C-alpha cells in the first residue's frame, strides 16, 4: 500500500513538472520601467531618489520603540525583584549609549 502512495506522488510530481515546463513562457511577467497606477499613466518619475536619512530615522525609531514597549512593563510587573530592576536599568543605559553614538555620528541631523 505504501509503494502505491509513493508511485502516486511521483506521478503527480511529474505531471506538475510537465505542466510547468510546457506553460512556463505564458506565466512570465513582462516588466516595464514605468509604474501602473489605477489605469492611469503617472505624472511624475517612478524612480525618485530616496533620502537615506528617512531610512536611518525609521530604523532608529523601530529599535527604540520596540525596546521601550517590551521593557517598560518589566519592572512594573516585578516590583519585588531587584534583578529585573537592574536588568531594566542596564538595557536603558545601553539604549541611551546607542542613541548618543548615533547622535554623535550625525545620523539624526537633517542638514549637513
């Protein structure tokens, strides 16, 4: 019975492979250099330069926001445990040092 299932799976895989090989040229998407928005031609260039400053600020926001959301409830939940308070202070210090380093490198400045 198991041999029958194995043969059946092999036959199905061969059929799927043949279908893909026969119809592969029909499924290929043709890429165009312009964008397509709701059936209208775009009025502006589709590939504009993106400021890397926005990317850096976004990454910094995600790092600090997620860390704060995960860390701030920790000492509130464990009021009696000094170990969690020490861990909380240590993580806040690491985040502050990271923020100061980014500030020193000039990542947060918009004009240079």
